[in-house]
C-alpha cells in the first residue's frame, strides 16, 4: 500500500532566478515571505506563521548569509525569526520582538479562527510565537546592499508603529507587508494609526512601481491597487471617517477596518 504523499506546508514560487516566494496557503492568513538573493547576501522579508520552520527551505535555496527582516512584529510575520542569526526590525518594534504584548490565548485564537489545515503533529494549543533580540535595527532610508542588488528600507507606520516596506528601485519592486494587499486592511487595533496608514499609502503611491509583493492573500495583484488604496483612504478622510472605531468599509478588492 502506498502512503499518501506528504503535502508541503510552504508553497515555493520562483520569480526569475534570484527571488523566491514562500507562501502558507494552508492557513487563512495566506502569508507570503520573500527571499531576495544578491551576490554576497540574502534578504528574507518576513518568516511566516511559525507553524513550520522556514529555515530549511531558505537553506535549500541559498548558502549566502541571510538577514531575516520583519515588515513588522506581528506574530504571523516573525514565526521563524529564531532560526536566523541576523534579525532586523524597525526600532519602534524592537521591544515587541523581545516580548509582544498580547496574551498567548489571543494568539492561539487568531491562529485557529479561520481556515487551517495544519500539518500532522502540529498542536495550536502549544503554539508560542518567537521572542528574542533583534540583531540590527532598520531605519527609514537605510539601503541594504545584497551585492549587485540594492534594497531600500521605507518606514511606513499605520498598521503598526514600526511597519516597514522594502523597495528595489532598480526593478520598481515593492514589498508591502500588511500595508497593501487584497482583502481587509487593519487599522483598528490600539497600536494602529489610521492617519499614519493613509500617509504611508500616499508615500508608496508616489513611487515608480512595476510589481507589488503583498504580505497576505493573492500574490499577483495589479500595481493600481496602490492608487486604489490611496483613493480609498482619501475618501474616508473626506467623509470624516478616517479615525479609529469608525467601522469596516468596502472598496472592492480591499476593505478597510478602522
Ligand atoms: Zn500585521
Ligand atoms: Zn499580517
């Protein structure tokens, strides 16, 4: 009798020869992590939920030293941070990496509140997010030189105080974390800031962008999602609704919960 094939937790998609997307489609969050290879170093943007360790997969794709950077320190973006010796965050969220101020029961509820198809042996009741020291701080305007490939750090607060986007000017590629994706954008938690969110989106919308790489959900999103998100925030501001607690608003491919 043949046993059923083991389904991988991460889906891998190459983009050209020097960029890889690792996605968690077996979970409602549908997270995406991005591995960018240069000639001398690699940048890993986010490390997933932490249901499975991402490090072996990263190692299978590169022998270069890897900087694991967090777009922000929500538990679903730092899951495998502990497996990397180099960990970068914005200074505003360094303390969150050491200890995120959310009860474990809440994290475990979030982990299981939507569709999930966990690998056998994984126990969500025992799930504990990564907590540890950052090894470097990433600030707005920093340039990460990977060797023949330059990545700019953009501080884009709003969804969280130290949220970062990563921009590759030579290609016009923008890695947007939780600031731009199709689905519901969140700016209603106490640590969010809807006005800063709107300003960050406007800043991104002014960049020459050829491709967007979101933190969640559909991977292939049109570049005009940036302008549409910007227009959505403008509409909320014009109606006096751009403040916390005003509700959930539907703008077609995106919803904004503030
Ligand atoms: Zn988040
Ligand atoms: Zn997220």
